[in-house]
């Protein structure tokens, strides 16, 4: 999937008539990793508008009225996770409005120990990415990670939707991913609090059905409500606002930082549901310090 930019202007700040906004999906990487990721996106996905370092990302969002953010990263090969987790933990130590999540590569040596060490660093959970890390969410090597997260009450954010996909990935996301694979995980680990980003793109209906059947599943909106991809969620997307979280993928987006926020605000969602979607649900899920 290779897509172009959108030339919409950046908003100056979060509108004052909106409830507090907590961004549940912000990417934070060391500078050299960010640069490599942007090169990949520019060549294979979409052009990144805001090429900011991690401290600049946080300053950008917080100066515009975002009240809190969840920092996510992922390791694409063995041996990277420990250093990346230490990096995220230091960012979170310096910025109390940031909830930091760690990562691990499924199947790498000491994977369970890496998760437990991330907990010891104060990280609230683990981020996994099926497309980049090339695994199926119900694969055998995931069990020790799920068990460790359950044992430590760590949340898990896992990009397990089939889209947005790219032929440049080293594996086929449509072969690895699917709502029924996540359904097996949810059933096997009922105490694991799991979030699937992008509303499960492109399986919106199956994931919304899973939200109804499983008390341990949440979804975030990331990029799915920005009127960017050709696929759009169904009208019932906000039927369970206590399970849906606003997220952006910032800074790895090809449009204005508040594009999705403006869309959500325009949908006529009832006030209590809007408050949950824009911040309340994420705060309950991630349990930030402030």
C-alpha cells in the first residue's frame, strides 16, 4: 500500500470545547531508528510530514493541548528490545504525562525475562507488531509473553489487523493476521488486557464483534477515522466507547496531527461517549501516573 500525503493544515491546538485528549498511540524511537523508519515509510507506505525526534514529538503534542500520551516502539530483530525499553523508560521518567510501553521480539532468547525487566523499569505494557516482527498472534512463541504480561498486570498493544499492509514487509500480514487468531488469544488469556490498533483494519466488523464477546479487548482508532484509507469503520464503531481509544500514530502520519481528532469531533458523538473515546478509556486502560 503506497499512498500520498494530505495537505490539510495543522490545527493550532486541541479545541477548548473538547474533553481532555489523551493520545493512546504515539511512536517514540531513538533518532537513528526513527530515521530508518521514515526512509522505509517514504519508500513503501506514505510520506511522513512531521519528522521529529522523540522529545520534539512530546513537546509538539503537549504544547497543543494534548494532556497525555502512550509511547510505543517495537524491535525488528533480536537483541534490540532491552536497549529500546531502557530508552522508553528514561523518556517516561523525564515526562510524567507519558505512559511508556516496552517491546520484545517474539521467539528471541530471554523473551519472558525482557518483559519482566520492562515491568521493573516502570513500563506499563508491551507493544508488538505482527507485520514488522513477522509473527502470528496465536503462535507458540507468544505464550510466554502473554503469560508474563498477565502475571505482571501489563497491558499488551498488538498490531494484529491485516492492514495497512505493504509488499515491502518480509512476511504477508494477511497470512499471519486475522480476528479469529486474536479471538483464540483472548479466550486463552482472559486476564490479559489487550488492545488492537487501527480498529482492527481491515476487519472492522469482526473486531467490534469480539469487543462484545470479550471483556479483555480494547481497540484504538489510529488512522482509521482520518478519512485516509479507502476502508471506513461501520456506524456502530462507537457503540462501546469504554472500549475505544483515540490514537494517532503520530508522528508517522502523512497529514495534520489533529486530522483524526477533527473527524471524531464532527461525528456528533454524545458528550459522555466522546469524553471516554478521547481520553477516559485510555486512562482507565493504561493507568498513567497523572
